[in-house]
C-alpha cells in the first residue's frame, strides 16, 4: 500500500484498486482508520482523538489531491505524494 504522506507519527496510505467509496487509510501506532475522502467521516477503525483531529485537518487541506490520488489508484497508476501537516 503506497504511502501518500507522513506527519507527527501518522502515516497516510492508499491501496491500488481499492473498494468504493473513495477513501484513504491512516495509521498511528497500533491504531488504524479509513476515512471517506468526500465527507472525511471514519468508515472503519479509529485513531486517538488528537491523531484523528490532525488527520481531519490535513485531509481538509488536501481533499482535491486525495481525490486525484484515488483516481490514479483505481487506474493502477503511480500515486503522488501529498505534503505533510506542519
């Protein structure tokens, strides 16, 4: 699963050819969560509150890029890196 971004110990990834709805995976320590790109709601899993808030902040800044990466992943093309939260 390609890594899209990494910040404050949080890793953002996206699978090639993954299922709908368009989403990304966030990993923080032993926690994992899947986020819907359109709504930024958690589809599956959970993160600690602080990590969850950072993921939401990052994703809201990069929603368009996430959707572009989703389309690339569906077509099995190389996914682009997205700037981390700073």
